[in-house]
C-alpha cells in the first residue's frame, strides 16, 4: 500500500511542478555565459559574461551584464591579443514560447560601454614592428536573440546569438558571437 501512496504523491508533485510559476515580475536571476566570436578559427577567440536579469511583465526582462572578450590577431608567428572589458544594459522582449514558459524566445537590445586593450598596451613587437592601433574606450549598441529553456523552476539554459556594433575602436565595429549560458533565478 505504501508503494501506491508514494507513487501517487510523486505523480501529484510532478503535476504541480509543471504548473509552477515562472518569469514572475521583479524576480531576479544571475546568468553566466560563455561563447565564441565568429571568425575563421574556433578556440582562440571567446567571451565570458556575467549578467543580472530582472523580470518584467509578459516574459520581458532587464539585462545588466559585465563581459570579457579575448581575441587573437595573427602577425607572422605571433598571436597579438585584443581584450575588451565591457558593461551593457538593456531590455529583452518576449517573442514567443509555450504556455508554461518552459521554452521562450526573446529579442534583446542593449547599450554597451567599455575599454579595449591591444597587445596589453605594448606597441612594439619583437621584430621592431609597431602596432598602430591603440587601446581605447568603446561604446555602442548590441542585439541578442535568446532561446531560454527551463531545466527546473530555478535553472534556465540559455542559447544565444549576439552582435555588437561599437564605435571608438580602430578595429572591426561589427562583432557577432554565439554562446550558451546558465541562469539561476532567485
């Protein structure tokens, strides 16, 4: 008899978990993500990001993030590093998803500010060549499309495609990337 009672209890708990409330207004979440920058070689160029989300109404949310981006440029047998430290803030709009909010597709728009360092500030290379681009403050805008999949009521798997358009840099202004993240909702 105990076996049947436990089975019924587990089934009832599973049904209530499926109807749990998600994306509550003012609910906060911490998102950690990593990804690759689009270029010819995968592995050397990546980004790491930590973000705070604050849910709004109808599945929309605010996004506040800090990001580190590392990219290599090749020169002869050297890999010249370019590092970008940035902060961004914006809003993500709910586009579509299922009724239980198990899967949601969002489109986000952000503003970006930061600093870009080339070869850790050293202009001269070992062979006497000089890097003409310098480290500088950057600013711009970003766009992202995310697919949020709830693993549980607290944990969300985030797949994202992003792009940034930056000014104040001597290098490329248009910077697409793709990544994966995990969000924990408080």
